[in-house]
C-alpha cells in the first residue's frame, strides 16, 4: 500500500494547481452551452487529445528529458491529470467556440491560456524545465490550435 501511495506522488510541490485547473476546466465543459460540440465530439476529443499529450509527454519529458513534473522518476497523479485533462479540456472549449470569422482571436486567446497554465505550473515549482523555455511552446500551441484542432473537428464531424 505504501508503494501505491508513493507512486501517486501526492507530496509533490504544487500538485494542487493542476488538480484545481483540471477540475475548473472539466466543470466548465459540463455546464458550458454546447454550441458546436455534442457529448460525442467532447468524448472523442478528450480521448484523442489526451492520447496525443501522453505521447508528447513520453517524447518531451521521458525520452528527451526536457521537463519534469513532481518526482521525475515516476508519473504521479498530478502528471496524469495535467496531461490527460488540461489540454483535452482546453481543446474541447476551443472547438466549442471556434468559428472561421474569429479563428485568429481564439487561437491567440488559447495560446495565451495555455502559456499561462504552463507558466503558472512552472512558477509554483510543480513543472521543472530542463533545457526548455516557455517560448518554445508557442509554435507547438500555434500548430495545435490553428491547424490540428480544426482538422480534428472536421474529421469527427463526419457521420455516416
């Protein structure tokens, strides 16, 4: 039992912040007006974006060792929540409000939101950057919000 508790990494500095952010975002999704996203699309987006962020975690945090969350030797509860629910929730909210006439504004807003989350989690000490800079995330966020998520929305909207 002690090993299970240790592997959750509940004592990590700043673990409370990703948990709070994820809860707020998930509650927002539950109660937001569903403009462009139905529950089916929300479910698919959370799964696909969650998988993508876990792949990114394996590349950037494990393989390249550019960032660490909490204890760098284990994937604790905070890291699981950070990678599974925060990007997925931001993607669902973004896609729910995305319209072509305000795409640039939403892209910039969500890049800023993503940078704020990343910067805050770093500032409180939960995320440690090794050879990584917050500015390196901007092109990644741009590609995700400007190109990938609209493509994803078009793909999941196809019904037979």
